[in-house]
C-alpha cells in the first residue's frame, strides 16, 4: 500500500506560543471508549460514563510540557507515537500525597490544553501511566516544594485534537 502525500506546508505566521495552560485527567475506565469518534485528527464525539468526569489540574506558567515522538522502525515496518507529559504540583501536603497515590495506581486519559487554547487527548487508545515522580521539599527558599510528575504512553498515532465544547461537557 502506498502512503500518498496529499498536501505540502508553507511557513505559517509567528503567532503561537509554547507551554501547557491546563491539564484535565480522568481514569481511563471512566470514559466510554466505544463512544470516542475521531476523524482527520479531531475528536467529534466523546463522553464519560454516568457520574464520571475529568478533573482540572492547573499548572503554573512554564511548569508543564507535552511531547509526542513518532517512533518508526524501517526494519520492522512499525510506527507508533510516544507521548510524555511532565508537570509540577506545588506545595507538599497529605492531599497531594493522596492525589499522587491515586494517579500512580491508575491508567489515565489526559486532555492537554496548550497556551494557544488548543486541546489534545493523550492516551486515547492505551492510556498514560505515571512513569516518574519526585516529591521534594526543595533546598533553597526559591526551590519547588512539591511533586514533579511524568506520565507516559504509547499510541498508534499522535494525539487527536478535541474542541473546547466537548471538553466543557467532560468537565461537568
């Protein structure tokens, strides 16, 4: 089967910025996977199971990053995408400890809102798992007192985009 290139790309306007604005997390099992409908890189329908929702994790400017890395094996004829989300949660507490424990015990679906106002669904097929977390008091007064988390997953394709209208329904 030939994979046909159907369009090119021009240099676009310099009107975007980097970084993550907010993260929304749900347990993978709280979303009806059969009801996720995607077409041409965008999710057109998605819902949570009754009584379930995504929870908002706010992040400070410059403290969260979402990366996708296509992994191609010419020898094996395979192609998949590694997804990595790294972010900080500030201020150590018993509640933060409990959040960290819950995150570590679950397979997750994560919606990432970037600083351009665009939303992407990470872990759509296989979910994301906590791969690294460091809770630290910090050393100097200006150091992070909190947790740095890294969530990772492997997906057959890059994350689909999702509209703000669908995200709003997933948060309620």
